[in-house]
C-alpha cells in the first residue's frame, strides 16, 4: 500500500535534469491572455446555445452556478501553483499531497479533459468557419462552400469534419515554433475576441425583451429527464456550460515557463476568472433577452445567428470572422496544457520517457505535441460537440476536486510552508469547491458518467501494467 501512496517532495518538485527542463519566458500579461483566451471561447460562442436548450432563459443561473464553483477551484489553484511552480497542474499537486496512484488518476483525467476540450473547440470553430463560407457564397456568387461530407461528422450527416482537423494541426505547428511566440500571438487574438463580444452586447442589448425570459425556468432547477429522453434543467445546463469557465487551470500548467511564478501565477489565474465571469454574465443576458432560446438553442453559431435574426448581418459577419480568427486561442491554451501534462507524466516515468525530450532550439516538447495533434484531430473529425464537452467536464471536475483536496491536506500537513498566495477562507472555499464539483458531476448525463468510469478503469490498467513499475520514484 505504501508504494501506491509514495509522494514527491515539494522541495525537489522543481528540480529537473538537463534536456527535460522547460524555459521560463512568460510574464503575467501572457498568463492573463492565456487564461482569457482559454476561458472565453467555445463556451460563450457556441455552448451558450446548448445550455439554453437545456435550461431556457434560466441558463443565466447555470452560468452563475458554474462560475461560483470555478471561482472556488481557481483560488485553490492559485495557492497550489505559487507553492509548486512546476508544470503539471493538478497532477503535480496531487503527486506531492495525495500520492502517486491518485496523481495518476488525476493526470489521466487531465489527459481526457484537455484532449476533449481541444476537440470540442475545433468542432465549434468549424461551425463558424462553415457558416462564413456559406455567407461568402450567398453574397459574392462564388461557391466556396465545403461538400457536406467534409463539413461535419457522421452525427450531422457528414463523413469527417475537415476544418476541425486542419485547425488542430495549424495550432500544433504554432506551439512547436515556440511558447513565447505562441503566447504573444494569443494575446493579440484575445483582444479581437473581446471586441467581437463587445459588438454583440452593444447590438443585442437594445433589443432586450422581457418576454423572451418567460417562462424563465421551463425545465426546473435540478437535472431531470423529459419525455423526449433528454436531460434538462438549470443544473443539467450548468454541468455542460461549466466547460465555458475553466481554462485557468491551463495557466497553472505554465508555471515552469513563468519568469516570476510567485506573483504572476496568482494574477493570471484569479484575474482571468474575474474578468471572464463578468463577460459571460453580460453576454448571456444580452443573448437570452434579444431572442427566444428556442431559436438559437440548437445552433452551432448562436451569437452570429442572433445577430442575423435581429437584422444585423454586418455584426453577424464581424462576430463570425472574429470567432474564426480568435477561437484558436482556446485551442492553443488547452493544446498547450495537454502537451505539458503528457510531458510531466513522461518526465516522471509514468509514461515513456522519450516523450519528455525538449527540442534544444525551440525549447518545446515537439514529439508530444505532434502525438497530441494526431489524437485530438481524430476525435474532432467525427465527434459531437455536446457529448465531448460533457465528457471533458467530467475529467475537469475530477481534477478540480483533487486540487481543492490538496489545498486542505497541505494546510494540515505543512502549515508553516511559505505560500506566495493564500486562499482566503480555505476551510470554506475548499469544501465548497469539492461539493460543487461533485454535484456538477452528478448532474452530467448518465452516459457521460459511465464513459468517464470506463476511461478511468482503462487508466488504472495502464498504471498497473506500465506506470507503477516505470515511475522514477519506484526506481529511486
């Protein structure tokens, strides 16, 4: 049993051998942009429609619930990240606080989260890209639309979602070029993304109609199954659009590449969460007030659809074009996080060590980035947006629960250790994060819960067959 609970020392967690170290090049502006780029994306551009379809106008409450849970988790992340400024995020914190076996499960869940997030965002981006091509065809007379077989996965009548595959590999190529270069481009695109959302709010708010908010909660608060077999309710929507709020955990994976982690990580994590929560509430209010949720609830591009329905074709075009240009910032942030999780697990010996080699010229883990691109492109080409978003949420909820538990465990085990950032009211925030995550997990579709269980059974088998025997702690 002792071998299952072996832990890394916090004092040595940032010490790495040559050739497997990441280069610190990022400042707090890069981290805030990384966080906003990750958080403000598919959730508000596309999943607001999925959430409204499940909760009606009460999707506003769904955003509030998901935001509160994420805020508690973000505070826990800020303390852990500044205490252990190493790549790996929740996996690394769990290795130091809870033991290797639990760290493996958390890392395995993060692999699921990041892979599926990138796939989900790629599918969402494809929806806007295909809509943009249709607009060009309609207004120019040039037929530039993609064949239906290449514009969507099998669930939508196509064969493969080619745009989703292409954008995945383009972002992978950018990350291979260099971390700082990627982060700088990300910051520029984030500005355009925020401008597009400001345009949407400025156009949609004047069209606000209280009648669109009635009935406010047509499907009730808790998750329930309707006559059509679909799970609906405020919590069912919250469990899906929870996807819209996380992204700050991608910041924690950048700890090892941050120049001043003690200060910059807490600014990036907390700052991006506060800013994005305000943006989300404002945009969601404008959306459900401007148009009945029954109109945009099933659209792949709900914000652009709302603009067109209101007679603002130019604004719809602006939002669609910026979504095409800026949604890849979400891809970049989570793709970055995914590659770093794989990288750290490989560096610890739990995955093949050859994957954790850093390219001496670019300072990036090229092999693992290419491997991740192949994996997520395959999923993005055939997956459904709502299903993969729900499964990604399951992995994230597991990671958030673990980080909140690490916060409480280390407050007891090492109360005197220096904390650059201290979570306020830790014994309230921590349990709230854990309880909220468990409730959201329960609110996920039943099939999602079963798939998540199957994924972790597979993970435990992989750990027993490979990770446990090849762990560097086992050898040492």
